[in-house]
């Protein structure tokens, strides 16, 4: 096993690239294994969370790469962070293997942990930045946090090739000059995350238009941005519309035919802070859309959007406080879903008592439905809801998430009715969120009931109160 060829070891390394523990153990086999595994191991920093101890070790390794000139600069300024134990020679140029350049981790988290005087932090940040941004490095990912001192980036040479192969850029800063410089050298960004903070979007527009194969764009904006700025952003996105397959937009469409241009869009996230009326003149056609996630978007707009798809939607998440939707609104939504989404697998939707007949038709028509999230409704008749789920759920449905408020109270018998009638079906994956002051006794009673059905293998997995801990559909992953 220890004498496997380098090509085989490379394949092993690629398969283990997200498993830091296994990769580390492979380093200890022999020199050949070590040399093969190290490149993938050093792609991890900045990509997955590390413990404080791991961050400290990592920072010490970074310091070992500092040139004598940089070390002298730090010493002159009274910065003595390179210890004698840090003087051992390096086996690899680890900085050259680094692929995820996260400036928050590199220049904030790690440096702060060293308790360096605040007045001297910019000095060491500058020396470390020179280590990473030069002709000997190549990055796939680049993240600039909101409160980052962009003055540090003015002193670097953007002409260096380290950003020429950038594929993922996450920017949460107001400075547009940085984006303009990046647009000159980075043409291959595939995934872009941008926060619109003010009306100066000149750098954002230039960066978007410079890309040759932009496939995933997430743009979040603060309220108060003017109409013309958002319209300009839309125009720049339209120029890349045919390559974009995933889009997140935090505003309502400005250009009439904006959503008509994205003919290859597979995932759409629309978020708004207020339930404004969306214009009826918005034209849309999303023939290959598979995933739709919305937050506080008016029902009439969503109905038209769902109707514009061609039956490929598999994931729908419609989040909004139920009180903001009328019964007729939620009814039209549910109807649009079961009439246009035969391949639906995961659904989060608001529902009211008057929608139960439509909801029953949805369960009948969507036979591939796999996971269901029911949004909290204080007056919801849970007994009838659970009765419908028991009688009409397709065989594919076994993942549930419910939000119970105080109105639900101790009506656990209605919940038990699902479990008692869940024989000869796939064991349930269940999440329950209790809100509005459930007592410890009520919570414990629910846990006891769940454990009883876990013992009977009716329930496979149960999570309580995780509404803020996971992404909305992450729980459906087995």
C-alpha cells in the first residue's frame, strides 16, 4: 500500500481533499505520500473552519515564510512574534500551495490572536500581504471583509498573476477602486458574491462585465439604493445572462424583461425587506429553473414566476410571515405549484386552513415530494393538517419540518397520528421548532413521544429547535 504509484496517490488525494483528518494521516506514511498529499491539504485553510489551536499553528508557519527583510522591518517596529522554535527550515513553500485567500482569516483572526498592539497591526498585515500577493502564488478564491482596511490593497501590484485564475470572489466592502483593479486581471470568475452598500457601483459593474464565464452571482443590497444604480447592475448582469445559472438578487426587478434574459438559470433566490407590490409588467420565462427560494416576495408575482417555468422545479422555498399573505394568496401559490411542478422534491410554503383542499391536491400531484417545511401559522388546524399528511402523502415523502407555536400547545395526539399510521414507509427525518414560550414540561413530553417512535424505527432522526442553525434545506441531506 505504501508503494502505490504517484498517479494513484494523486487520485486518493483528490478524493480526500475535503477530509482534513484523513489527509493528515496520509502525510505520515512516507515521503512520497507526504509530497502528494500536502498540496491538497494546503488548499483547505480559509475554506473550512479551523480551531484556535490550528489557526495559531498555521499563523506560525506563515511567519516562517517571511523574508529577512520583512523580519527586520518587524523587529525595527518592535514586533517580535517570530520565536526561536519558529526558525526551523520549511519542507515546502506552503504559501505557493494556498488557494483560498480569506483576508478576514489571514489578516484579522490570526493577527488579533497574537495580542499585537493595535497601532502596529497594519505593519504586519502589510508584510504578510506581500507574502501572498506576488508572482509566485495563484488563488481560486478571494474574500475581502466589510471592515477591511482597503488602504493595504492600494500598495499591492494588481498586475501580478496571482488573481488571473480566480474563480470565486466574495466582496463586502464599499471601495470600488479595488474592484476596478481586479477587473483588469481576473476574467475567469465563476462565482461572485457582492454586497451593494452605496450608490457607487462603478467597480462592481466593471468586474461583472469583465468576466467570460460567470455562472453564479449573489448580490445583496442595503435599502435606500437608488433606482438608477440597481438598473445599471441589471444591465451588467444581462451581458452575462446566458452563462449565469444561479442568481441571488436582493431587490425587485427594474428592467421590464430582466428575467427573460436568463434562459439557462437553474437557481433563483429573490429577497426583499418589505412586501412591495411587484410590477405586473415584469416579463419572465425561466424554462430550466430547478430551485426557487424567496423571502417576502408578493404572492401574485410568485404565481406568475412559477407558471413561467417548464416543470423542472424540484426545490421551492417561499418564506414570509403568514399574516402578510391572504388565504387566497396562499391558495393560488399552492395551486400554481401542483399545476406546474410535477417533479417537486422539497417544499417550504405558508399555508392557511382554507388552503387544505389545495394542499391535498398538491400531495396527490407531486408524487416525488421528499421534504416538507410548514411555516408557522397561529390559527392552523394541526389535527386536519396531520390527517391530510397521513392520508395523502406520497410514498416518497419522509422528511418533515414543523414550527409549533403556543397555540399548538399539548395537542401531541394529532402529531402521534402521523407516526401511528406510518407503517411500511421510509423512517421519518423530523425537525420541530418550538416558539412562544413552550414550558420545559411540554418540551420534554414531546421529546419522550419522539423517542418512543424512534425505538419503533418510525422516526430515524429528530432535531429540536434548529431553525437558526442550518440552511433551510440542509436538513434533508442524509
